[in-house]
C-alpha cells in the first residue's frame, strides 16, 4: 500500500498526481521550490515542503534534498512526474535506498533507457526496427557513419532529450560544424558530449504507443501522434494516430508491447517511433520511462486513469487490465498552452496571468496549475496548461477544439494559443496525418 | 491545504453543458476557498463557447513579482528583454562578453538571460562604449532591468 505520497515535481503534473492520489485516499506531500511556494498545487496538496530556492539544480533536481524531504515527511512512495528527476536512475536508487517506493520502472530499466544507444540495442534484441546509424566516438567515426546513412542525417546526444544536442545535417561539408555544436550542447545540457548518427527521414511522423506493465505482463493503450513540433518539442498531440491504416497502427502497437515484455517493464511508459508518412514503415526511437505530458489524450479515448495505474503497479499489484478490456473510443486532441511568444521565435514569456479563462464544455478537459493571478516563474519550462478535447470522431474533436480555443483567454503574457488557432484552421491539419515539417509550412 | 479537490473535469463539463442549454450567461460561485465563474463567450460562427475561471483565496493579493517590468530610466542603459538570470559569460569561467571600455555595435552580445532553460543573447542594440556592468553575474532580473550602461 501507499499511504503518503511524495510528489517530486511542480506545475500541472503535480496537480494531476494530487487529484488521482486524493481520489484513491492517499495523502499527498508536494516538494516546492521557494518560487512555487504559493502555487496552486502547493495549496491543494495535503502538505507542501520547501526543498530549495527557485533554480531547479538547487531544488527539484537536488536528489539529496528531495529524498531527505520525502523521508522527513514520513512518505512511503515518491512520484517523480515527468522531466526533472523522473528518469534519473541515481534518484530512483536513492529513493529505494531510503526505503521508499519509486513510482516508475525498475532502476535497471531507467539505466537501459536513459542511454539512447543502449535503448537502441535493447530494441534490436526485442526485434524492433531501428533507423540506420549508430554510435561514433571520434570525428572520423562520425564521418564513417555518415557515409553509411547518407544525407540528410541527424546528430543526437547519447544522453539526450528535449531536442538538445540534436542537429540536422543536410550536406557533408556542414558535418564538422554541426558536430561541434551538437557536442557542445550535449555537454552543457547532460554533462556528456557523446553523440550518435541516425538517418533522417524526410517526411516523418512522430507516433508513440502508451504501454503499461507490471514487471511480467504488458499491454498497450494505443497510439498517439505528436508530429506537430517546434525545435523537436511537441505542441499538439492526438490519439489515436490519424490517417494511418489500421494494420500499420497495430504493427507499431505490437512492437511496443514486445519491447515492454522484453524489458519486464513496470509502470507506465511510452515507446516512440518515427513513421514514414508515405509508406508507414516505422523505426523505434526511444522509450520514455515515465508518465508523458500528453497522457490525457490516451485517458480520453480509453477511460483509463494512467496515474492510478502507475500507483497501483508501484504498490506491487499485478495489472488488472487486460488487452481486451482496453477499447479505445472516439478521438482526442491535446494542445499545449505555453508561456511563449510564437511570433517572436517562441521566446519564453514568464509572468503573472491577470486573467485565466480556460475553456469548458462537453468533451473538454483542462489540466492546468494557472488560475487567475497564477504565476509562471522564469526558472522552469513554459507549460501553463493543456487543453484536451474528445469527440466521437476526429472531425467532432477538431470542431470542439476550435470552439474551445476561441473561448480561451489569458491575459498577462503571450501564449501559444494564437498559434494553435492557426494550426487547427490549416487544411493539412484538418485532413490529418501531417509530418514533422508541418509548422514550417504554416501560414500566418 | 485541503481534504479534497473541488470539481473534476467531468464535473466542469457537466456544469458547462447545463449552462449552455440554459438561458443564463454566467454562473458565479464563491466559497471560502475559491471563486469559480463559468460563462458564455463568443465562439466561432456565433456559436456560444464556455469558459471556466478559477480564483483561489489569497492568490491575487501580493503582486510582488510584478514589481518587475522596472522600466529603466537611464537612456544609456541596455535593458533585459525578458525576465531571467543574467550571465556575463557564455559559460562559468569563460571570459565575459564585454568589459568596461569595450566598444560595442548594435549586434554585439553583451550577456545572456536564461529564462525557462533557454539561453537568450542580449544584444547592445546600438553602438557605444561600455561604461559599466550594472548587474552582477548570475542575478535574477525582471524584464526591462538595466544591465549595462553605455557612455
């Protein structure tokens, strides 16, 4: 059993975890930085404890402080949310050494999936297709790999995530300069400058599969399409992946389950794939061993509370859901409302929301920690909230999204809402099945 | 700190549906803990759309951080284009972008403001000579804070 849960995160996901934990009768203790002491999740958790000053290296990323706070609060489990320490094996180890449960996969899984090359090797073992390419320790090795994959190619940080340390290279003569940049970025962001080389698919879609496992058994909860991205960060996500033949979707889902079973995966995870938009061939990219930002679209079509499933598995319970019990229904779309100015290169725009009128209505869900007077501090990522719509069909979901976005009104800082209004009016989006180059082709 | 959370998203969707079908324009509910307004807004093609606005007790009060946006009175100052942490150098230990006495042009980078994990270069915006670095390295600055003074 989990009686008292420590939440080592902030923002909308902290609130999301508090909601499910409260419903399950679990007491919640939230870690907050000094900058978040007055936040909505801090008010709504049963208890909030300060773990350090605003900058995350001194608070949300300080393993010792976070674990110490969880122990002192008398908690018996830690939910890491997403980002921050959620996929950090050293953190999971510290939590378990302190005698608490870590709400996430086994430490060995975190280690295997945290290194993109190791993850790739595990996927190959499980029989999943991967993109041509691989590790390259030296400049010469990078050139040798490039000769195999051809151009365009992608340089990626081995320890990467969030698009940092990632570079697209179109021509051989640009390879050296791009390699320098990718290594410098990887070093700055992850403390590890190692990169690897991968073929770049010209018209690729980003499709992922939600999996749930209990260490022995594993099932999938269908696909999500997250192709609309800027700087390799997602902006719009939908479930199931639209405009894709059923057989292609099932092939990807089965591959994800094979991987989860091969790993003896425990908890909620997401297998990400690159899908060729023209012939639907697919390649494994990575497995995110945590809850995803975009998990609500899966919840909308399956009716499964993924945070509840995470907590149940963390308590040591076997999955009670079977593959046959998961019957996706309708179509769901999520848009991320970020404190960013889409007309100024997505420049971050922290500040205080003087007004925060979020949409409401049938098939509308809003996950946000920003209410009237809510603050977006300059220390963390820019996500203010997620607008999720669900409809019987994709067409109905798109219609509801249009209505909801028209109603959404936030004052105090520029947000990505106007960009989303343009996205959903684009005929390519309305048709469905766009590739990752969508934003470049978007009209003003 | 509360025992339970008010209103799930399903509850809100139901309230919105009731309001949508009613002749009323707004529901305004205030408790000791929160105020919730669910109202009709103008949607596309004249279709009414519904909004939810939450205000939590004590949330608006102290507008401490809004003291930011301190518009620098000094016309010779280069100001921060956004709030964040101001750094003199590209990396810890690296030489600073500019020193007093340096000549700068409009495109010269005089420092970096880190906001939401992104490094934003600050350009001088005009030509001149650096007279003084006004803010110590690693300081959290509001939008519009004077960073460097030119002579």
